[in-house]
C-alpha cells in the first residue's frame, strides 16, 4: 500500500480533482506541480482494476455477451472468406491473407478483452498524437509535446473510467454502449468537451469543433491501421507461398 501511495492523501485528492477541475489539474501536473497528485500510470491500472471488479459483479453477462458477439462475428467472417481454391493465384493470396487478418484480429480482441488498461493506453496514445496536432495553437498550452499530451490523455482515461464505474453501478450495466467506456456516447462527448475546455483554453464552440476533429481523426487512423494490417497479411501470405 505504501509503494502504490495508498497510505497518503494523493490518490483521493487526485480522483476528486479529476471530477470537478480535470483540465486545470492536468495543467498543474504538466507544469511541474506533481507532488500533491498520484502518479497517473499507476492510478490508471488501479482504477481499471476497480472498474473491472464492479462490472464483473454488477453486469457480468452484458460485458461477456458484448465480447462474445464480436468474436462470433469475426468467426463468421473468417468462415465466409474461403481460401480461394480454383481461383487465380493473386485472388488466392488475397483471400488467404484476409483469413490470416481475421484470425490475428480475433487474437488481439481476446487479448484486449483481458487487458483493458493496455487497450486504453493504446487508444489514448493515438488520442495524444491527434491532440498534439489539433490543439497545437491553444491559448493556455500551445505546442504541447507528445509526452505532455500522453499524460493528459492518461488522466482523462482515468476520469472516464470513474464515470463508467458510476454508470454501471447506477444502471446495472444497461448503459453498455459501443465505445471504449461503459457510458452513453453523448456523455463521453460532454466529458471530453469539459476537459479540453479547461486544459487548452479555447472558447466553447471552438473546443467542440476540435473535439469532433479529434474523434473523426481517431476513427480515420483506426481504419488506416486496419487497412495496413490487411495489406501486410496479404503480402505475408504471398511471400510465404
């Protein structure tokens, strides 16, 4: 408990500040006033563990069914994409590469299912790259570097996990949605808007516009990563054969 800082007031203080003044608290941390606050990466894994425990005891069927349905869809796609017997050689490579991609993607989905903190770090690393670009001309903190953007995103992930835990506890898992967190998408957007408004100092409308750009950019980057993964799978199949 002492190693993780549970014996002092930094953990509850940090969690409280992440609720009522998240952007300002993140700014304090980035500007060097780190002593009162709990280390963000340690806190991410602690809060993730608590969130998983709450989900497990309150809404285990909903969560497991969500992952089960996703994996079943992947299995169906793998079966429907044949190996291409009787087709010309190039088409065989493409179809076999698609099967290889779906198999690897299923393994990755299972890994992230059991390692949610790692999944959040991966997604928020992408958000950090986008934030460094989108908010580079902010009035309060212009030209933030990648490390600063990364730690700001870790704090935001912790805040969203806390809100997700409250949503699950309050609704019994009925707010399970198709996003990274167990909360309605409109609430996720409002929280991001609240955080970015305090952190970067733009007007409300401009912050809303930049938040939309961040989400669209994240979606485009994920699609590009998937397309690149498919291309590598097809190329690897052609090399092996």
